[in-house]
């Protein structure tokens, strides 16, 4: 519940360079608005697809701005709700490069965000959108980092936050939700969580932060766009990876990184598009890339809590295929080895982030990464509250 007496946040400032929304699959254009179920034409055809924002190219100058939203001119909002997210460390780690037998390994440490994960970037933009349109309540399906992040940003914005979770929500996440004043709704499974969110959005007008469609799409566009700043930051720091390795569930972060890199190349700010690799704990995207239906449900078990979903989205497929990358399956044992090596280098991360290092080693072993090439590892969250690290 909202804390009594919480002052309203500063009114978010929408980016005037944002022109329309565009389907990432069929290229249909839509007026700016809230379309949490994605492209209606693709949904009607039985193959749901996410939307992205289209910006006036002349406004996308490659220079950070002052203020809380350094890269807001590349995002939906120039300013808005913030807890100081972004500007996370991006550093080379020669010991990991030697271990992976590659030219360089860079890490982008998203655990340095205010609530400890990359989800803060999505929360800032999405909750700014909610405030901008006068929403009073936000709802999402999450039993992990997104839940904690949304609860924190809703508290800062003075919005009610309702989270559909599993009964087995780790105690540390439950405590965080209670402290931030979020309301928890316990569901039996993933589809029950989505059904709850769908009902709250359609019947009660709550603002959705995450997907609730079946088959799945990515999270609503104003949130996913927030992830574009991840790539903008590392490019501004002078890093030019040949490969980017991203732990992936439904591909929100993966797509945000791809869309920013694609635009940087198109505008001449980057010489080439790196190859993007989605890391998954059991075969999902890899099966789709081999010919399975994208709309299938791919069941599996894993301790990689943050990437344990059973669905594949269009944004995953497009990000890896359009960049010349692919999917890499990393089991829990290899992921645990990866977290140990990262910890030895000074980075304690969630288990699925450790899987990224194991993926780099596997890609090098089969020749898809060359010995002299540079690799970017996305360290998505800290390891101190990951149940897979217990």
C-alpha cells in the first residue's frame, strides 16, 4: 500500500523525439499509447509480437546529457521517477579473458543499480509512464528482481504496487516487498500469475509492468525501452565488443540492448553490430531457432531463478538472428562454475549471470568466438539474494 503522506514525484517529461510505436515483427505503426499486449495484428494472427518506440533520428545525438536520465533523449522519458539507476560499472577483466581464451572480457555490472539488478532501468521508465498518464496502481507478475525493483520505484512515485508471485517466493524478496509497501498475491504457477495480472489490467485498469499475454510477448514497451541505456553507456565508455552475452528469460534486456546497438550502427556511431547471444538454462530459444514453434511452452527445471521461464518471445528471436548470434544452453553446474570464477575476480552475481561466463567459454570452444575477439558479459544482478546461490 502507498505510504501515507508520500509526496507526488516530479511530473515526468516525455521525449518529444518519440514519434510512434512500431511492431518489431510486421513493422506496423501505431500512435503513441499504452499497448501492453503488443501488436494487435500479430496477436490476431496467433503470433504475438512486441512493440518498440521510434525516435526522430536527428534527436539521437551520441552525447550524454546532464540530469537523472543521462540518455533520456534515446528513451521514452527525458526525466522522471529515479532512484539513481544507470551509469553502472563497465570494466575489462583480463583474468576472465585468459580463462575464456579470448582477446578481452568486459563486464557490465548491473548489480550496482539501486535495488541490485538491471530491472531498475525498466522500472524507472515504466513507472514514469504510469505517473505521466495518471495511473494510481501498478501490477506485475514476478517472484524475483522485477518485483523488488517495481516495489521500490512505486514507493518513490507514490503508486500502489501489486505483485503476483509464487508461494515459494524467497524470504528476502518477501521482506523487501513488505518493507516497500507492495501487496503480494500468491499464485500456483506462471500462467495463474499472468491470468491475475490480465484480469487486473482489463477489468480494473491497473498499469501493467510485465507481460500477461499467452502466448507471451515482452514487457510493455515503455519499460523495455529503458534497457537501451545499457549499451549506450558502454559504447560511450569506448568499449567495442564483438560479442554480447545476455542471460535471458523473455528477452526484455536482450531486445533493449539490440535496439540501441542497431540504432548506433545506423546513425554511424558504431562501426558494426556485435553478435548477441541469449543464455538459457534449458532449451527454449535454441529449439525455436532449430524449427520449433515460437508459441510453444518449453518446460524445464533449473536453479537459475531469474531465467527459469518456459516461453520464447519475438524479441528474443529477432535480437539474436538479426545480430548474427544465437542461443546457448548452460546448465546449473556450469553456471555455478561461472559464478565461482566471477567471484574470484571480485564479482558475486546471481546464478544466471554466472552462466554468461560459461556460455563465453562454450562459444570459444566451438569456434563461434575467436581467440582475439572481445566479449561483453551482462552481470544482471547481485548474488546475495539469489536462492540458486544458497
